[in-house]
């Protein structure tokens, strides 16, 4: 029987989606049982999808709307390529929407890109063209995902805000032919990425950053990672002598590969001593009672720290089980699994109070009105309740696309996929999406050192560090390198 917990210990939590902008690429926040889902999806798709069937696509020229200034460029800039006409520019959004595990999974990601296009179109379009958003539902299915990429290659200028968790093969991205028949690739501005293949793809660009060090040493053992540790260093400065456990997600084999290097760096560089084994795996779909072994370690050692990168429901279960077992020593509960949302607090206010959360975006629930660009987007999508960390990542990629296209046609430049690539690879060295995220060297495929921290105070998420709204701690020393043997 659960005490003070509205969800019984034996009940499984509902599955929710990953939150990439809560922590940089180095900590992949997988909050669905991906391995099983993808395996089942591959089998069912292979047997039921005919060779002539195609994933559904929703093409729509977004309606004009008021908002922040877009990119009014007057007459259409010179340029010819797939997806471009003299008056329109087609972009593709590949997103998992109609999924069995979580219906409407990334619908908001598609919505924010369409809303961004509406604002841009209302202010003259982009490169003198109206933006047409083609949404293709990848359905959390490898075959549907590949078909969506192929469809975009044939019809769209670029992929913007991609949110496809089953995108594991970049061959169709890199081998995509331009209007001249050359396999130059299709630019993929990715909102939510998981696998090393996509993270290390030279044709993929992520404002959340990836890790070129990891990509360069991917065949080494131990492998070298560049990861952010600023958040836990700050916690250690507030609570000296922290020691405890880290929980990683077990629903995807790639989750552990992304989380353990960060936790290792946190232990080594943020001086957080490991209790027991230090790292404990947990599924987003398991019962709360499955966390008892990890909680008993905390009780035995009097842990003062606990960090969970599995998912919000799993973290709440960890906190609830700790309360049930009489663990009262924890000074810092750090969520690394996308807890920055009102629904996490509501899961169990008796234990969620005081939780910390790392952010690589502004604390948008309370600060969006202070940022004109984000305020316009929130108005366009119908309110802040229609934005979350997942969809914010796709919106930021749309802003990156807008910035890169504008630079490509500056001073009479010609717009092609190749000229867009040129900008993305060399001129996006200090991108911050008009202050929505910390400054990132997208061209170098680098993670950002910037972070902020929010905390649940009196039942609401509030910024606690840095204190100034919209600000970040961007000390370059927040990024460190760590060697990890992931085979042991």
C-alpha cells in the first residue's frame, strides 16, 4: 500500500516522450520502451505494408498570422533545387504521431513548425517564398520512417524539426539527390535524435548539440566523450559532499550508452561520490516496487543525492519509494528525464516539491513572454500549454533553418541545398535562437556549455540559477572529456 502516493507501488506509469532540451545530447532522455516498440514495429510493418503503400503526409501552406518579424526578403532570391519554386519553399517534418505506444507522440513538434511557418509567411516569407510544411507521420516505425525520408528527399528542400525515434539509418539522408541528380544529401535539422548514426551524421544539425569527440572515437575502447557537468557542479557547490546514485533508462540500449558517460563525468568532475554500484537501470514501464533495491542502497548509505534520467514517472516513483522506505537524507533530487512540465509536479506533490531540473533552454513556462520570438510562437500555437520541451526543440530547429536560409541568400546569394549546407557547416558558430537556448556552435556539431536550473518551489517550476530570467551559465569549463569503457 502506498503512503502519500496517489499511484500504488505495483502500478506501472504511463509512457511519455523524451525531453531533449532539458539536457544536452550527451544525456539522451528516452522515456518510452523503445527497444520493444521498434522491434514490434519492424515486424508488423514488414508483414502488413504493401510495396505500393506510403506513409500519410499532410501538406499545408500555413495561413498568415501576426507575430514576431519573419524574414521579409521581397522578390524571391535566386535558387533552384528540390522543393523550391519561384514562389514556394517546401520543407519536410518527419515526426512520430500515430503511434500505438503513445498516440499523438510528437504532434506538437509538427504543430510548432507549421506555426513558425505561418509567422514567417505573414512577414514576407523566406527568401521571398511562402513556406509550405509537409508533415509525414513516421509512426515510430522503421519502414514508415524510411519512406518519410525518401518522400522528403523527392519533394522537400530540407528536413526541419525531425522527431523520429526510429530514424537509425542515415543512408537515405546522405544519398538524397538534388535537382541536378547529384547525391548531395538533404539537410536534416533534427529536433530529437537518439542514435549515434544520426548524431554523427555530417548532414544532420542539432542545436542541442551532439558530441564530435564521441563520433571520432566511436570504435575505441574506452571511448572518449565530451559532456556537460555544469549543473551537478552547481549542486555540489550548494550541497558540499554529495553522494548517492544515478538511474539510467533501460528501455533502449542506446540510452545507457548516452547516460553513463554523463554520470561518470558528474561523479569525477562534480565530486559526487557513488553509493553502492552507483549506476542503476530502470524502465519507464516498471512497477514502483522494482526501484526498491536502488532505494535500499540509498537508505544504507544515507545518500544525499539522487539523479534519474529514465522519465518523469520513474523519477516520481523513485522519490515516492524513498519516502516509503524512510529515506530522509537526500538534499538534492535532480531529474535528468524531462520533469520540467506541470504534469510531473501533479503526479505526487508530496514528493515532487524541491526537485531540481537542468535546462538548456530558458525556463519557458515562466519566461516565454519576456522573449519576443517565443512569445509570438506561443500565441500562434494557442498558448503555452501547447508547448513542451520536445516541441521546443523542433521550433528552435525551424529558427536555425530560417537563419541559415537568410544567410545563404544574403548579398545576392543563390539558394540551393548546397548553399544551405555551406552556411550550416561554417556560419552557424554562435546560434542561440534569439536567446531561447544557450549559445551553441552548431557548425562544429558541438554541445553547448550553457545551462540553467529550475526547481519545484511551492508547487511550481521556478528558475533558481542563474537568477536573472533568460540567462545561462555558459562557462566553457562546463564541458569536460571523460573516457568510459561501455563494454564492462
